[in-house]
C-alpha cells in the first residue's frame, strides 16, 4: 500500500488561482521594472529639457500667474476667478437637480410594478448610452426649437426661451444636459445601493406593518446611502469636470473658456492649463475628502 503523499502548503504569496513567482521570474520582473522606470524618467527628462529650451519656465510665462507684483496678476486671477465661479454655479445646479431627479428615478424603478418599470428602465438605458456632449447638443437644439416656437393643435404655438432664466440660456443648456445624463447614473447608484442590502431588512420592515414606500424611505435608503456614498461622490466629481464641455458650444464663459481668453492675451497656454488643472484637482480632492469625512461621521453615529 502506497504511503499517502503530504501536500505542501502554498508558498508565501501563492493562492489557489495564483502561483507565486520563483527567483528567476522575480529577477526578470525586477529587470523589466528598472528598464521601464529608466525609460519613463528619460522621456520626462527630455520633455523638461525641451520645455527649458523653449522658455516655458521663464518669468514672462509664469509671472502673471504666480507673482502678485506682476502687472497682469490681478487681472488674470480676476478672470480665472470669474470663470471658476461660473463653473461652480453650473456644477452646483447640475448636481442638485441630478441628485433630486436621480433619487426619484431610482426609487421609482425599485418600487414600481413590472409594467410601469419598463418605461423607466428604457429611459435610464437611453440616457446612459448617450455621450454627455451629445446630451448637451440635443438640449441646445431643443432649446433653439422651443425659442422659435413649436406648433401645437388649435393653431397655437408653444414657445419657451431659456434665456429668460437667471444666468442665460447656455448655462441652462449645460445644466439640463448634465442633469439628463447624470440623473440616470445616480438612479442606478441608488438602485444598486438598495439592492445590495440584505433582503431581511425589507422583510422585517414589512412584517412590522410598514408599507413598501415607508420601508424604502425609513429603513432601506438611509442604510443604502452609506453603501453608495463613494460612488455617488465620484459621480458628482464627474459632473464638476463635465462642465468644461460647454466650451465646445461657446458663449457660456466657464473656467476652461476663460482660460482660453487669458491665453489669447498672454500666449502662455501650458502655464494656464497647468493652473486650471491644479484648480480642478484641488476641488475634486476636497470633494473626496469631504466624502470620507461624511462616511466616517455616519459610521461613528451608527456604531455609537
């Protein structure tokens, strides 16, 4: 009778689906990593050298952006500040409307019956499949049609002009376009957050005599909010960045469009775009940290 062979435990770092690399594989990986790092550093070095040769680090390029004593500094930052304010206005409006409409659509999809759920799902899939810029273009064209007037039965004309709203028509074209796209994304985030909860939560609420709507509003949504918060904040960051898409239509002078006007006067595109990128990164980082703070606060309240 053959002796039973003892199975060796997996090597450190190995799993059922992954075999840890041996010494030769580790040396090969290290060699390729060093080569890749050297290549990347070489490309960066060549790029920096070219920027130095072309005078991209000169005071004349950076002075108007970083030196308060420069004659153009106040004017440049006044214009960039105005553009940033317009970007924030558009983003806040789009975020607020997207949250309200998105939560409403998500709740409707969860609580609706099979017949009424079908058009809701069709609406969601339609706008999820559209590029954001196309949604903005469609809103722009529809706004033009309604400004001219659309004939309706009874020899009447239905006319509506977005320019009568505060901020002008292009602001609302941007806001409505962003809302149309992002509200359905938020609706799916809400649905996923609720579906991820244990089924026993809803069953217990119904057993206590709550209606489906009461269970959703009082039990499921508050718990789902913690689950969907990271994805929700990520989508709100996307809304902020997508405000720059209105630049392709012109007219509404947000931060990116304003930066182009500054570039036309100072002829320093690299420097201005670096500063604008830093502004977007700083705001997005602040939003991410705020989301982490809210998540920690909610977790502390729940555990307490």
